C-alpha cells in the first residue's frame, strides 16, 4: 500500500494548487465499471482509440473514488475531495509505478515471451512449482502494456517466485515490459506468425521480443530454429538450450518422443545424466511447452523423481471461463481450472457483467497456494465477497470454513469437506434464479458441480468466444477516424451467437448502437436489461406502440410507412433508410420530395440518423458502383438535413466497407459479420479471431466389416474393416446434408475425419479408421479454427452468414471469456 503523496513522488506528477488529501492506495483502477474498494483505488484515465478515461472521471468520483492519474486537470471545484496527479502519459505512468513496485521485492522472476505457448508454460510452471515456492503469476494472459503492470502490482513480500508473460504487437513495447518485469530467468517459447503485421520482418519481431532478456542471468530456449539460435547466441547472458533430436550439443538433448495413445515418453541427456519423463499429451505444441518446463525444473535443481511425478500429472490449461445455462433459471460461470485471488477477482467481475438481477452465489474451493497465511487469505476473500455483494457462499475444503470468522453471522453460507459431499447435498441447496461463480483448484474437480447444475441439453454446442469478439470489435475500431461511432448488428440472434449475451458484452464495451431486424428482437434485449440505443431495421406494422414502450428506434423506409405513423408513438426518434441502388428497402430518389414535404409538416419528428446500404463493398469489380451509391446517398442526406435544419447521424458502411472505403466512414459505421471473425474483403490490417466454434461429441464407436454399408440409403460402404464414429450433430442442428458423403471433414484429436454417407437429422457418421486414439466422448470440431466456417460454407455452396444463422436453437450456446 502506498500513500498518494508517495505515488506523486514516484511519478513526478504535478498536482493542483491545493494540497493532496491523505489517502492510501492499494488498487489500480482502469475501468469505471469495475470499482471495488473505492477509497483505496487509484483511477488511471487512459486515452484509447475510441474511449477517453477522462470522460468517466465524474462517474468514478460519484462511485467513491478520490484519486486520479490524468493528462489534463478537470475543474477542481467540480471534484472538491479529489486528488489529481498530472502526467504526460497515463499508460507510461502506470508502467512507472509498477516498475517501482517491482523493484521493492527481492523475489526471483521468470519472464516468458514468444508467439505461442506463453500462458501454457506459465500455468504449467505454477502446477509444477507451487509446492516449492510462494508464487505470484500473471492472471490468465495479462501480458500487454497494461496487463503486465497490473500483474506486477500484485507482488507482495511473501512471494518467492514470480512468473510473468510478456506479449507485444509493435516495435518499442518490449523494452517497457522488460523494465517492469526485471526477470532473472527468461524463457523464449517459439516464433510464429502472430502480430507479424506490426513489424518490418520476422527477424525484426524476434529482436524486439528478445529485449525482454536484456538483463536476465539465464535464458532457456529451443535451439532447433536457426534464426532464433543465431540471435540468442549474441545475447550476453548464460543460456540453457534444448533440442528435440537435432542438436546433440544442446544442454538438454531430447531423443525423438515416443508417442502413445494418451501420453508421450521423453528421454533426454542433461549435464551427463539421462533424464526421463512422461507427459499426458501427444500434440507437438504441448510436447514443446512441456520441455520448456522440464528445462526450468532441471535448472532449479528439483529432484528427478519429483520432476517425473509432477510432469506426469500436468493438466490442460483451460484459459477461458465458461458461461452456461443452468437449471431453474440459473446462469453458471464455470472457472474451475485454478483458484487464486487474481483470478477470483476476474471471475467476480464477469459475474457482475452478466448477473442482471439474479442472486449472486459463489462456490469456492480451498486456495492451495497463495503465499499468505490462511487467516490473511480468507480475510481478503471475505472483503471481495462483501465488495461484490455476493449473497451466498458455498465452500469446499476445510480451510474455507475460515470465512465464517470474517463474514456476518447472518450471511448465507455452507461448507463441505470435499466435492463429493457437495454433490450429494446439491438437491437440498435449492438453486433458483441465481448466477453462480464456480471457482476451484483443479484438485477439487469442481467441474463436476458445474456439470450437475447445468441444464441438460443436446450434446452439440456452439462455443462463443467473447474475448475474440471484443478483439474483433477493437480491430475495426482502430480503423475508424476519431469520433466515428459504432453500430453493431445483433439481429438473427447475433448471427447465431445469442443476442442477449453478445449485446451485454457490446454494451459493456460501450458501443454506440445495437441493431436488430424486428421489434421482437429489440424487446427481448430490453427485457434482458440492455439499455443501449437499439435501431430496428424492419419494424412491423402495429409494433410502434411496443417500440415506444421499450425505447426502440424504428427505421422508416417508405412514404406509405411514414404516413401511417403517429408521431406521439415515436418519442425516441426514427432512422431514415435511403435506397441508393441496392433496391431492398429505403426511400427511392423519386420519393424524396414527398419525404421532405412530410418533414416540413411535422417538425417535431426526431430523425436520429439517415443511412443507406452499399451493395458490394467487398468486391473490387463493383467499386465504381459503390462510389456511385455513396454519391447518391450524399445528395439525399444533404437535402434531408437541409430540410430538418440539423444533421442527423450519417452512416453507410458495413464491415467490409470500413477498411475498403474509409472516406465514407461518416458519423457511424455498422459492424456485422466482421465482429464474428469473417473479413470477406481481406483488407483489415490485423487478423480477426474466431468467435464461433461448432462442436459435438462422439456418441458411439463401431467396427464395420468390409462390404457393410453405413447410414440412410446405404450411401457409404466399408471396402475393408472400418472404424466409424457416430457424432451428436445432424441437419436439425445446422450441419446440412450437403456436408455428407465425404464432402466435408470434421476434426478429432487434431486429425481430419470425413463424414460418411448421409447426414441424419440428429447425428452423423464419420470415418475413424486412421484415428485409433479416438474414443467415445471425444470432442468433434465441426467448424472453428480448423476446419473454418469458410471451408464448410464452400462445401455447401453458401456463405458463412447462412451457416452461422442456421445453427439450431436447440444447440447449447457456451460463452467463453479469456
């Protein structure tokens, strides 16, 4: 904890003329919606591409925060109790404060960078070393210019080992992170294609990443990439290299792995000794990540038998929280891959974002390694419980009973010795209309609780990665001119993703408008608690009174429609659609005189925006027509705004147009399919992330004799002994029949498997003959990262829009948050 005066000295910040009020700072705050412990928080007013933290100072002050880092002083009389620290750059000030904090502690620190594997290596090192050290590590993938300082700020005196990851996207960033982390041991995972667009060359990116290790004592890396080997050899630090069968001179030389069905045997030579381990993974990336960890443990002198035992027990790193529909109108946040204070806080923040009137409940296992005494740890947890207004706590493990010492006696709380005892008691706990955060260390297997409480629905599922969706939104917003607003399409249940959860995230990210096709869709969003402005593209006749009641803003696209309206039903305004050449909906040019006359006669009618839809922004062969549409629209806009006497918002661009026609960004853009990861024009300067992944499971595996046929119509035949799998997805779920008869391949355990014969209504058959390790219950990827939705759409002769929106409502939606 630092006094505000000490922070002012650390930052060399200017202050207002009045003396600083006394304050002790414990928490760094960047988001006005995530305020806890307001009196001990310091708000950093960061300016971003679309949001300026200075705009939220009033709201943060109203919530009780009194300490601010800013680049411009507000009017001091407006905030009489506030302390303002003036700095040239708020992010640089955050990093400077974190750098100072890090320098106060003598703990050993491991710094990790690379294009892939950073978070996995970090989490596995925690699994492998928590018995030996009190460890502080980056929460999830907090590795950015902001994430790293927030991670380092959590260091306390009891910590003996820090494990922090660092990621960059452009030159000049890694030097900042190196100063903050101050690592003694470095790990370079690998060099891949991520963020190539920010660097002049792959070598330039490598050199930038290696700046993390400028002052390390030891660097651990794989010597099998010649480019990496050359650059690292030039560094002045000691090196511990490893090689997978290529360089016998490496410090850790690993023989060719022996890969079995569900584990890999590794044998290596280290300092003249033969070392052996088994890891419970078979894919190449996991094997390489495990060897990085193996090298660290060997360097730290962990005994060979302990290394072997721990490596064999490594568990997959689930780096995402899941939001599931539960029984009895409950929502479940399944975050059971680890338990520590930082990740608990993140889970509670996500709960706040999605609760919408539900009772807030926490199911928490013991936190097995925190560096604090149990009394200190559970006192901190109790403070979080009170600040986030949790209404019920269920503890698993004897130590969680210490919460009773710090929570009010009347607080609703239950404690269980182990997970099985909680499972047995679930019927008596009577969960109803609650949002439950299930947070636990892996050893407690609280995923069993999540499975027991989840609504039991069809085994096929559509995973919606909300972190990827947020990334895609920011990717497009970075292409906008300052001040350009963003309207996002959430029609057709947000392209199949689920309109309520997507709209909640978009509102949290402060988009300016949501857009739906019909009034019913907008009413559903309002009933789900969405308060952002909502435009309705195709309002039905007779729905205007309901739209008034729910503050929905209809599009008006014809004189006939306009004349049928009662203006008193439209207090929230309307949007005018102009047909500039697509010939779908909108006022034609010959209707403009009638529209202008109507507007003159009804000056009380509020026009919120005027827009058009460009027909072919993704196709260069139609660019001349796109420019002509823009010209026609501009003429119509000027006539209408001249008649109104004010200029409503003007918008024409969809996802593809944002980057291909930046000159037409106007006042607002409409983001649709791009939000969900599809860049048809391929002009975005940074890659989009996959948002939607359609998955099923293997229900049964059969051996089919040569000559036997498979499926309806006997359209597939076994020409030799064949191993087949029946998967839990069919055309009623959205996997259309055109994908059958070998036209499309799904993915199991990293391998492609063709669909055999006809796709059935509720299931399909696949060829597993070449995947002997596949077993009942395995996950099957229909589309996602690989295969992609574009591949399936191409096979079906359609577009990703149709594939997304064709996913059946009976398919369970699972929402993921990094």
